[in-house]
C-alpha cells in the first residue's frame, strides 16, 4: 500500500506505542494520542497496566507452567517487553493484518535469535485461515499460550467475538492457556466511553468497551487461574508493586487453562 508509511496520518498501532512510551510514532500519532488523553487521561495507565499484565502472565506461563510456544494475535508493533522478550527460548508467532505493523515486524524480527519469533499476516475474524497459517509455524499439537490482548474489543458483536475465541481454542490441545484483556466501562466509564466515541468516529477500525461479565464469556469452559478476571493491575502483582502499579483502571484481564 503506497500510504502505509504516511507519517502525517495517525495510525492506531503507533498511537498505542506512544501511550506505552515507545519511539515508533510520529507527530500526528502523538497529537491524536494527546487528544484522546485529554478526554480520558488514564489511557496511558491502561496501556502500561495492560503491558505489565502481559509480562506477568507470560512469565507465569513460561516459569510456572512450562509453556514453550505462544500465538499472539493482534499484537501491534513489537516494542519493549513484548512476548518474545519476556519468554526467552520460547517460540512466539505474532499475528496481525496491518501492513504497517507487518513491515515494522519484518524490519525488527530478523535481528532476533534464530527461530525465536515470527510474524503472520492473518485476520482474527477468519480463525480457520489464521490457524492454518499458524500450523506452519507452531506445533499446535503441543500446549500453546494463546494471547488476545485488546483485540476482541474490535469485534463489535459479543457472540461473534466469543465464537472466535472458542474456535481458536478448539484447535489447541488440553493444557493450553488463554491470556486475554480488554477495555471495560465500569470504573471510569463515561470518560472512557466519550474518548472511545471520538476515536471510533475517526478510526477505520472501531473499538467497543465491555463490562467484565461480558468479557467473562471468553473464558467459558476454561479453568480460570486465580485471581480470576480482574483489573489488570490486580492480577498477581509483583511483591514490590507500588501504589501506582496497583491503581485500577478500566482494563480487565485473565489467564485460563483449557482442561
């Protein structure tokens, strides 16, 4: 696509990178990120709480469970403390269908240790094709960590989103795990909803906040790891976590095992 590197047009993956404190963003991305934060100042806390949860969840799966391969769907731009960096020695396959994200990944991933990480161009909304492609990169007969972080909110219909999760998990063996988190609207709903409304009015891919009881649909039939579906900051926080680390925002996450 000829305009995939148009730095004058804001891009959702680069805006998220900006909120995470990354460097893969431009003035247009920062302007939109600041506009969103003007309506919902905690968006940077949401982004960083989400990333910290991912780090703890992947560390749990590699260190305590022994998961050695991950399928990370809708990953965005690989940046600090991404899955392959938190799980050294594990096989990680990232999935996205955004040309800019894919181009960035192709520039970054060749510098990684051989066989450590790879990228697939596939769409969450076509789980059969996604799984067929992933089967060429991972041994899906072995327990796998399926990561769906802030991606299911892009599927407007809850039943469809839950069906996608079910179909992905059906292809994985018992002992596989789901790591998932998405935005909610129960702690500071009005401000977050207003900001999301502005985003959806201007973005090609909309995002939909959900209540925790709706997010729990993604965990149906799974053994949910304690402490369950909670604000990301409250999922197994580090012993030295600060008050700021533990601050609850509208981002709930869970880890669950396929029995």
